[in-house]
C-alpha cells in the first residue's frame, strides 16, 4: 500500500482559498435575507448617503479583498501571531454578519451603530495583526477599513437624523 500523496503548496493554497471564500460567503449569506425596504426608504438620510446601487458592488469588493487577505493569512505557517490574526478575522467577520440583521431585520439603528463601532475597532485590530504576519494581506484590508469607517459615519448620521424613528 502506497502512502497518501503529500499536499503540495498549490493544494494548500486552493484549500486556503476555499476556506477563506467560504467564510466570507457565510458572512454575506447572514445578511442576504435582510434587505432595505419601506422602513429604510422612509428614514431621513444625510446628503452624503450613496445611491443604493453603490452598496452591492462596494461590499462585493470588500468581501473579495477580505477573502484574499484571509487566504494569504491561512498560508502563513502556524504561530501564535497567525492564531491571533485568525481570531481577529473571525471576530470582525462575525460583527460584519451581525450588522445587517440588526439594522434591517431588527430595524435598530442604534443597535447597528453599536455593532458597526465594534466592527470598526475589530477591523483596526485585524489590520494590525494581519500586517504583522503578511504585509500584503494587511494592505488588502485598508479599503475595507476605510469603507467601514465611512459606513460607521453614515450609520451614526442616520441615527441622529431619525432619533424618534428607531426601534432601539
């Protein structure tokens, strides 16, 4: 009986890509059932609120960058620094998955603001951790950090403009 074939670096790369994209798709799926509707359309929004057609492509790019960065991190040899980066990734992705159900599902502008502030902090932590072990993966997360910072300001502005209309 011959020994099982050893995994080549290319196979490990494909496994990392599958895991990373799978994780990001799960985050996307968590929010896909909660779409803007009449409630959101009726909210007052700031003048810098992008048109609805911007959000899908922007988030698509952010999820793609997250998946590529995560796949690169998964290629780094196991170490405490890699473990910390993976935990940070997991926390920020979990918070990302929570925002849409809180904002659109529960219709809680303030609750979503709390989630996105925590997410922003977690992304900063993730960028720092990831950059320490894979410089390019860290750079890939900068647009995501900028987008979520903008989304945090947008969420906060919507909260201020709709103080009497929020569920919690």
